C-alpha cells in the first residue's frame, strides 16, 4: 500500500488536482510600428551595444534583455528604458530581433 492509497483511506472525498504547468516564457510581447534602434558605443574603452526605442511594457523589454543575454552568453543590463549589452553584437542582435518579428534600425558605424 503506497502513500496515495493511504491518503484515499483518510480523505475519501478528496479528489487530487492536476499539477499546474509552469509558464513557458512570455508569449504576448508587444510588437511596435517604429523600429528599435540598435547602436554601438564605447564606454571607458570597452564596446557596448545599446537597444532603445521600445514602446511596449517594461516587463516585456526586461524579458527580452534576459533572453538576449542568455542567447549571446554575455553580460548586460536594462537601465532607463534601454538594453545595454557588453560587446559589439549588433548583427547578431538584429538577426534575433528580426526573427521575433521586430523591425530594427542600425545607427552608427
């Protein structure tokens, strides 16, 4: 007699519920009309890639930041409505965003 059978004896009217499925990523991300601006800068002699111009929810942009950092295996942050990625990854970032359906505009260099 296993644990489930013992519990049925003690609680005969109880019906076990199905386990909840975890939320698989974000699905309802806001697609905008204006392109996201992808630019390159150097700060303290180190290259960075900056994404700005997203008009949707901040939570969606933060989730996008996390996904980009994970796919590129680099550091970065989300500050003041901008995604800052360490290194020059403009081409890869633009390709990832275009696959997701965003329009991207490259600025500088």
